[in-house]
C-alpha cells in the first residue's frame, strides 16, 4: 500500500480550522449539505472565512481576524511563494487556480505554526495529487458570467496504475470590464490569464512514493482600477518534489524540495494622457516597473503516535531572493528619463523548526502544545540601494540575523456528548517582511504617501487568548468564539517629517509604532430542518486599535452577517445567501488614513442540478438587487460587482 497521504493527515484538526473543498467532485463521500458554488480561489478563501483586500477584479489579499500581509502565513502544500510586485498586485494566490487544489485549511487562531510564524492566521492550500490504482478519467468545465462577459474553461485528466500515477490540468480565465451596482462600468478591470498543472507520482516501494508537482501560471493582463498601474504580464512557476513514507503503523514522514519563480511587470501605458498628467504621484511620466522573486526551500514533516498522543515536528527551510526596479519615462521629451531601485537584491532566509504535541490529559480533556523557533539571516546586497536607503535610515543594519520564538497551548474540554469548551493562550513572534525592511519609495495610493522600509525593524510580538463554546446535536451545530490579542512593536508607517520634493507627497517610514490590540467575536450556526432543508448563519466582528498612536487599525472589516438557506439534495438544490455589513466608522486617521463606509446588504441565488453522475449544471444570480456598494477593505473605495448572471456546465468521464 503506497503512502498516499501527507504526514500531517494524522494530526488532529483544530476546531477553528475551516476546511473548504475546492469542488464537491473532490469529495466522493459527499452526501450532506451541498457546498457553496465556488468559482475562483478568491471564493474559496471567502468561504473559509477570510476577508479579502481587493484592488482588482481578482487576486484578493487574504485577511484573518484583522491580520494581513506577513501577519498571516500562506502556503501551498507547505511551500512559500512570495509576491514580486511591490504594490501587492500578486499575492501568492494569484498564481494558483481551483484546478490545482483539493482544499484549503484556514486556521483562525494560533494552533498552526507548521509552515511559518504568524500572529494568528494561516491559509494552507492543498494541491491535488495524482491517484494510484485509478482508471483513466477526466473532466471539463465551462463558466460564463454575463456581468463582465467572463469566460472560464477548465479541464483535467488523470490515470494511475499500481506504481505510477499522472494528472494534468489547464484553466483559462478572461473577462471584460465589470459593472458595479446600477450598471456603473468599472473601467480598466478586464483580465486574462492561463494556468497549467502537471503531477506525477511513482511508488518507490510498498509504503513510499515520490510525487513531482508543477504549476505554470501566466497572466497576460490584469487591470487594477484602484491603483495607478496595471499588470502587463505576470508569470509564476511553482514546483516541488515530495517523498512520502509510512515508516511503520505509528510513524509517517515526508520530505519536500521546492522552488518557485515569479516575474511581474506592471505599467500605466493603458491609462489616458489626462490621468497621467494630473495624478498626484509622478505626474507627466509613465512608470513601468518590474519585480522578480525566487524562493527555494526544503520542508521535512514527521509525525509519530505515542499511545493516545501525537508528536509532530516540522523542519522548514527557505530562502528568498527579491528585486524590483522602476523606470520613469517623461511624456515631455526634453526631460531625461530616470531609473529607481525599489528592492535592491534582498536576500531573506527563514530557517524554522516547529514541534507540536497533541496530548489527551483525560477522557474529557484534550490538549495541544506548539513551539516554533525561526532564525532569519537577511541582507540587502545592492550597494547603490544600501547607499540611498542610508540617507533615510541612519545606522541602517543591512546585514543582520533575526530570531523569532512562538509558543501556544490549547485545551479542549468535552463537557458532555454535545458540548465542548476550548481555550488557548499564545505568545507569537512575526518577522518583518522584505518589503517592510528593504522596500524603497513605495507609493500608497489610498493614503497618498510614499513609504520607505526600515532595515532595523523589530519583530512583532503578540500575546493572545481565545475561548470558544460549541454545541453539537444530530441536527444542529452552534459555535461562539471570543478572541483577543495585544501586539508589541506593531509594524505600520509613521511620518518621516518631509515631503517628496518632486511630487509634494508626504514621506513615511516603516516603523514599530508601539502597542496595538485586536479582538472580536465569531458566531456560527447550522441547522438541518429536514432532509431537504438546511440553514446556516455566521456573525463576525473585529476591532483593532493602536494604543500609542490612539488610532484605529486600518482595513478592519465592520460587523458582518451571512445567512445561508438550502433546499434540495445533492442532485437538485437551490440556495439563497444573504450578506450584510454594517457601516464602518472606526477608521484609521493617522497610520493609514481611510474613508468611512456605509452599510450594505446583498442577496445571491444559486442552483445546482446533477443531471447524471457525469454532468452537472449550476446557475446563479449574485447581487440580485444590483446594489452599488464596496467592502471596507477595497482599496480606494473600488466598488464590488453588480448583478451577475452566471452559468457553469461540468462534465466528467
């Protein structure tokens, strides 16, 4: 029997880890509530309870409980993929598609530190592995959305014998400019991209296998109406070789070697001359920019069952090489062009070890303990970049070694057969990112200031606790969670004291701005009324505050409510989703000035019909009432999609 399960499959899953499957076709045992219609990786993250920072019609940046950026760890089968764009146009999720994935494990809390230190949120994407002993099979899917004439084509094929398995997939997505509520066109929001994936597994021995996975993603254009520029071309190459083994009935291990390369080009060549001439930053000149990142790493996981307890260890080694440059090409031919280095050959290593112990303390008390240590040598290698940054950061330490230590403890009490109480405490440390440390002259379009990194930044240190109470019956599930943490040396921007002499735009320096707090509540409920009727609802609220600056933390979503009602069975079902977001008046006025946002309400209707085992049709109307709204985490108040009519047809064989 080949060891076809990853090493972490024997770990117990924390109650606050939400597992979202990419499609229902990935779950042969699926017999319960139909999953929501998921059409993109962004949808997948939203269904996992992530909030997205949106800058375009796709490629949103995930937030978990008000944490974002380097505060949230994103991994793809344990692999780290780093953005190449300095304007955050390409989060790691921009280079994967649903066709690549089997599931997403989103953990809101401090229990998962396997793939990197974070402050309480992680997104672990799982890729689809080729399957042994599987007949030749395939699937094709076509999607069309009338709002923006979006079209998506997906297909994959797979086959496996006793000792060899292969899988290949391809996705094409393209769309014209979309319409917001009231048929308001969001000009410049079109996109087009391709994604191809290949997997090959070989059974080395009865309990050992080798799997080679590769993804090639190419975006030929992505419009960013909320920013000054668009993605002209983005190329991502992701690959890994994994050895998996079941050493005996109590021990599993896997070793992965991986590398990925991201090449991102953005420009403002599609913007009107009037826009270029009159914008607040770099008026009168084009600003094409190129960024690249290369990441190589090794990941070793091992888990061992000792009686009724489970001991797991992860050795997580990775190195990042990143650079980015910008050309300034004046429309006035009498003005000489210039070039600027935004990331001057940054090299950041992260070498971490994580140990987790799942230990039953009694028949009714379970516990989990986590400890992670990271060592991070880092440097800025370009001499010119070092010289220029030294003018803004005196005594900058461009070559340093940083350390981070994180500890967590979780206890789960079974109060009865139907009720569970869970509590956890943690002290977590998060290292600064390469952009926070070495980014130079980065423009923030929402707050209209220029940001310069600080190589001397300290790590963020958080102290947190959360509690949850769960009631589960044959027909119902209810969970209430309260969480809070205080963060020392919170990283944000502070005024430098000068304005840029060319643009008259304020300069800001990445800084440790003191203490900050984050806290909130989450309520989840589901109830099966009958075999044909299911109901579900979620309520979430987060509040963040910078104590030293006496300012609300930016980009914190307001109170939100989602209600889901489903009628039908897995063969034929209909669903209505209602979403509400309250007004957000608790906004940042100093750290990253933002606007208040009004409340909004939307309704979606989704229907699914499995005509046969091999043919499925889905249809939906989202934003049924064509509401004009924008989520608080949309950059520059970019509006959300208006009424959309979508149909998906999938066939398999």
